[in-house]
């Protein structure tokens, strides 16, 4: 009697273990092995049980494939040292992210922010360094007088500019230089070329304290 009941218990334990292993194996097989990109269109293949670095690399590869303009970006970066945008990786470690209105950002969010911001700024760099894109009638580009955006002092705006006789924004001085030394095409304040150049000039002064009105 005693023996029969011990044997029944043993059989039950073995059966339980087999079922548990099956469930674990099934869960491992159906684990997500791809991610949908931000636009909901593409898929990023990632290895199962991937590390944070592998995930970042896979997302970076996907972003590069989805952006055929990557070649000019790489070239522009090599030609004109661009200061990198801020490192936001601390947002992944909790703390600050807890109070974030839009929830906790993912590694993919951070990568998208960085790449898109760099693209915006690099476009500004491209225009800043090109007499053609500025439509200069005297073949002059901004870098001839402001290499790496030197002496553009974006941190001092708004300020009173004697040439213009009023308080101006950075974009007004960009236009002043387009009109005068460059003799190019005057840009509307919301022209994408103006926005990009403003972004590039600001980006080059990263780390400098804001000091509006300074001469
Ligand atoms: C031929 C030389 C020359 C070229 C080319 C030139 N600039 Fe300037 N830029 C100047 C000079 C000189 C000043 C100083 C004007 C002043 O503050 O009296 C100036 C001032 C500026 C300022 C304001 C700097 C400050 O201290 O407040 C900005 C911004 C600026 N330039 C942007 C540009 C941009 C953008 C381009 C190209 C579209 C450009 N410049 C092309 C000579 C040039």
C-alpha cells in the first residue's frame, strides 16, 4: 500500500517535470525575434536573447538601410567635424525617466532622436559650406569667414545689432551675412535652409553658456 502510493507520487513528479520543460521550450521558440520600426513598416531582425549593444547595432543598421541619404551624412561628418549631440543614455537607467511625461524612452527612441537631430544639423553644415546652395553670386560660403562656425556667437542672441539698428535673432544675422558678404538668396525665417543653418551654428557652440545681449 505504502509502496503503491510512493510510486504514484513519483510518477506524478516525473509527469509534472516533463510538462514544465515542454512549456519552457514552447515559450523560448515563440519569443520575439524581430522588432517593428518606428514607422510601423519595416522589421529589424535581432538575435534571440540579444544584449543591449546587439539591439542598438541592429537598429542602427536598419536606420542606415532606411535612409539612403546616409552617404552624404557620413561624408559631411568626415569633412567638417561636427560636435555630437548630447548623450541621453542616462534616461534608460530609470530615475529621471520615472517622471517623464511621455513614459520611459527605449534604446530605439534614443537612437532615433540622435540620428534625426544629426541629420538636421548636417544639412545645415552642408548649406553653410556651399556657395552653390547659398546661391552666392560671388562664390562665397560662410566657412570662408567662419570656419567651423567660428565667431558666429549664437549664444549672444537676441541682441541689438548696430548694422540692423534693432534687436535681432540669430537668423537675422545669418540673413545679413547672406545679403552682404555672401550675396546669396535672402531666406524667409522659416525656410528649411535657414532652420538647418541655425541648427548647425547652435550645435557647434554646444557647452557654451547662453548669454543674450552680449557684445
Ligand atoms: C566675407 C566674410 C563673411 C562671410 C562669407 C560670412 N560672414 Fe558672417 N560675419 C562676418 C563679419 C565681418 C561679421 C561681424 C559683423 C559684426 O558683428 O559687426 C559676421 C557676423 C556674423 C554673425 C553674428 C556674429 C556675432 O558675433 O554676433 C553670424 C551669426 C554670421 N556672421 C553668420 C554667417 C553665415 C551663416 C554666413 C553664410 C551665410 C556668413 N556669416 C558669411 C563676415 C562674414
